[in-house]
């Protein structure tokens, strides 16, 4: 079974600075998706960024980018120019691209932005 | 655009009561899911469905039942509610991933907070 591990329960960053959230996963598959979801206090699950495993290029969405290391099974999220609105729980998630298509989540990292 | 709609948003139950959490999606998605999120934790899969008439268990199915009679609806039934079922419940949906340009993500409802006393 696939597992997703987020080893940082909490992180904090000064406003306007850069922070990196870590995620590792375990799978025997070669074709899959990885995601970062944001959950603010409203508890809505918001997709931040996605990465298809077959793509070597790291995904980027405005201030959010990932460092995808397929061989190391690592998928970190970098937030640049942190803003107060970035404060939330961040969940890393894995989904197989074929057959078993359940989304498996890590336990989350709570990000605090210091003004 | 409604997306995934869950009702109710909040509910308090007494031990032993039963209830149904409703979930409907208007995106014609094949796959639907129910997750629960305990305080400070990630989401755990309760049940999922790959299409009308087909359901399967996830990681934590005990104490719950589901049905999928239509593409749009995927209700979650709690029988004999217990304090351990106090949680936030999320319904989600997605299209098929294979052979499409779809990016694979799930679309989530806003969640239903259930308290069992």
C-alpha cells in the first residue's frame, strides 16, 4: 500500500520569506500523481499544485513550486514571498494513475506566517 | 457552479442514533469518495465508488454504509453513532484519470462536522 509521510508537523516563516515543506512517499508504481492541498481554518480543501510522475519538469504555480525527486520519492513544496493568507494546514497526497485510484494523504504540516 | 455539495454542514448526534450525510456532485464524475478527518490529522478514506452501483471499502469503513444509485449522489450512512465517529467528513469526486488529460485531483465538498455525545 502507498504511504505518504510529512515529517514536519509544524513550520513557521516570516512574512515575505521562503519556506519549504517536506513530503516523502512510498510506492512501487511508476505512473502516479502527487498533490499539495491547502486547508485554511475554513477547512475547505484547496488544491495548491499537482505533479504528474512522468513529467521531469517541476510544477510551478505562481509563488508555489515543487521539487520532485522521483528516484528518492520526495516531493517538497516551496512557498516564496510568504503571505499571511498562506497560513494553513498543508497536506501532501498521492494518487495512482491506474487501477487503484484512491487519494492517500500525509498527516499534514501546519504553517504559521509571522508578520 | 455548485461542484460537490454536502449536507448538513453541522450535526450533533446522541450515542446510538443514526443519520445520513448527503453528497451530490454536478460534474458528471465517475469517482466519488468519503473521507473523515480527525482533529489535527490527515484524511482517511471511508468508502469510495467508481460508478453507479459500485462501492468499495477504504481504510476505516466500520460503522458506516454507502450506496451509489446515481452518478450524482453518494450518501454516507452512520448506524448506531459512537463518540469515535466524531469527526469532519469530506465528500469528494473526480473523473477517470486513465487516457485523459485530466490532472488527477479530487474535488472536495466543504465538509460536515459531526459530533456524537
